[in-house]
């Protein structure tokens, strides 16, 4: 399962599990809305690059982040700084978790399937 976003009724936070692909790393994003409306992020992974992203991406304003162009988001700015793989889907999963926790998107699983 490439990416799964879960937000159950009465659940306090949004959890997103992202399976990267060939690298084999799984990243879990837990997003929780604070009293101020900002989203607190807890990102766990085995990937050394995404661990650096997790250290920097702790809190984010969803209203500022979600309505930007992709290349101007803090998520992708930080991903670009630490991840040498531009096709890494973790940034997209982080943004999806932020959207769902902020109430700006419904929790629905996303998927990338590649065949050759």
C-alpha cells in the first residue's frame, strides 16, 4: 500500500503511512491540530533524509501552506533541502496529512502504481 491517510471519527489526530517504493522505507506522519489552528507534525521513518526533514518540519500553518503553489510550500522547500530524490512521495503524503487534519480534505487513500 503506497500511501494511506486515516482519520477516524472521534480520532484526535490524522495518521498517514507512506511506503516509498524501491527504497523500502516507510514513513509515518502524525498530524494534530493545536488550539491555535497550527498543525503539529511528528514524522517517523527509517530514511536518513526524511529524518532531517522531520527535525525541521515540526509545526505548520495549514491555511498558509495548503493554498501555495507546490514549489513554494515549506514542505517542499525542506524536502528539496534534505532529499536527493525529487520523485520521493513523502512530501505529498505530509501535505495530505496536513490537509486532512485541518479539515481541508477528506481522508482517502492515495496510490501510485508503476508497471513496466
